[in-house]
C-alpha cells in the first residue's frame, strides 16, 4: 500500500523546508509550552506541526486559545481553520469569538490540501491552521 496524501505532503514539506523540520532543543520545547497560545510562538512564513497528546483535545484547546475570551479584546489576528475531518464545533464558542475565524470544512485529506493551497497562496490571512485530526491515514 502506498503512502497516504498526508504522509506525501509531510515528505514534500521536509524536502522543501529542511530547516523547519530539524530537531528542536529542549529549551525551545519548554518555551513553546509556556507560550502555547501566542501567535508569536509560530515562525512567520514558516510551517509548524502541532500534535496533540490526546485524540482531539489538544487541537480544540489551541483553537480556543486563539479565539480568546469574547469579553476581552483579543490580540490575535483573524485566522483560517482548515478542518480536515469537519469536526470543529462553532457552537462551543460565542458568535463574537467566531467572528475572527474563517472555518473551511473538509471531508478528506485531499480537500484539506486543496483548501490550504488556495488560502496560503492568497496571502491575505496572517495565520492558517490545518487540523488533520481524525483523517484516515
């Protein structure tokens, strides 16, 4: 059986951006855990892979952190969530919090990659998040 589309994409990204896929030092890992919901944690123009420890809880916590508290002015910019398995529940957040979110619903890895290509090449959104949780590999 051949490699899945996600595995092929990961390999292509490793080949195109080798520095982004190098080993991280322990200090960098600690810093990332301290500032996990700050956009500045992610490199500008770079690709970061976030792998949650649980099945879906880690990704939802990251999205919740990026959406922020609707009662406060959130410093995070608008962002795109490309939901590869259509699992995000906007009903879990207020309308005000979701106002800064463009939710792209996908039902397969292929749709997710096509959507990511369109959004990233457009360049109008400073932060794009791909959620591949739940996609069959």
